């Protein structure tokens, strides 16, 4: 999976909004714009996960410890205050991503494709982003970055290995056509997530 989609990862990683964020050039509210878009995406992803918890195939990827909604609610309330719900709305790209996550809820491999792209990313590059946010902006736990903390998982490398083992097991059960279809969905997931960041960059640049 990683080999087939790492080129798509490179495009996501080099997206301009993240570069601005990592360079320390964004305000707290400009960072909050991304947190808000994450919130809508994870309400969808966590919601589909809950619905699929007992599914024989997709259920192997449902880990309540991964759910991000509560952490994102805390982050948004830190950044925007108690009326945060009135201050945020999903962007056009986020609405497209959310629609796709909901569309694949009845296709286990499609769901796993989106799950993998988000959560394994949050557990990998996301941890690097967390350290940079802490270093550059001074945001620590309870300070708007709880999204990046996965304390309930214990050792992240161990969890990631277990997750990859489950992906490999799933891969063995798929025929070539379904495997290709799943890889196409991961590529689409990268693209849709990258478009969310591109739109955020546009918002930030237009405001500047
Ligand atoms: C500053 C931006 C980013 C950096 C520095 C970064 C860095 C990394 C690194 C170093 C890994 C490999 C970790 C490992 O093998 O254990 C990784 C994995 C991953 N990243 Fe990112 N990343 C970034 C943005 C993103 C974005 C925007 C997405 C998608 C929305 C994403 C999705 C993933 C996924 C799914 C993996 C797991 C690949 C695998 O092991 O199968 N990353 N990232």
C-alpha cells in the first residue's frame, strides 16, 4: 500500500499550507482553520467507524482509541472559545471529502482506504507536525493540539505495526482487481485531503 501511494504522499506533504504552518508563519486562528476542517472530516470518519464496528472486514480497523472527535472539540474550544461551533463551517473541499467518506461506508476496502490515509498519517507525519507546533508556536497538550496526542494507544510504533499487519492480512484476501481499486481509493483520499489543505492556503493568503 505504502509503495503504491508514496508519490501521492509526497504531494500531500509538500502542500503549501503545511509549509506555511511549519515555517511558523500562521496565526492561531489560521491554524484553527485546519483544526476545524479536521473536525468535520473526523465526525464523518469516526461516525462511519462506529457504524462498522461489528463488520467482519472493516471492523478489524475500528479502534475507539483512535476517534478524534473529542480531542478536536477540546482543541476548537481552546482556539475559538466556548462558542466555537458558531465560528466554524466545512469548506467546499471538506464537504467533498466528507461526502466521499460517507459514500464508501458500504464498501469495506474504500472505508479502510480513507481510514489508513488519515490515521496512519496522523500517527506518522502528524507526530512530526505536533512536535513542530510545540517547538515553533509553543502549543502543548491542552493548548489546541490534543488531536495529535494518542495517549490511549500506548506505543505508537507497536500500534502502527499491528495496523500494517491487519492491512497485509486484508490484502491477502483481495483479488488483484479489488486491490487495485483500493489503491485507487487511497490515491483519491490523498487527493481529497490535499485539496482541503490547498483551499486553506487560499483562505490564509486571501486574508493576508
Ligand atoms: C508536514 C507534512 C507531513 C510530513 C512531514 C509527513 C511525514 C511522514 C513520514 C516521515 C512518514 C513515514 C513514517 C513511517 O514510516 O513510520 C509518513 C507516513 C504517512 N503519512 Fe505523512 N507526512 C506529512 C503529511 C501527510 C498528509 C497531509 C497525509 C494525508 C492526509 C499523510 C499521510 C501519511 C500516511 C497514510 C502515512 C503512512 C504510510 C505507511 O507507512 O503506509 N501525511 N508521513
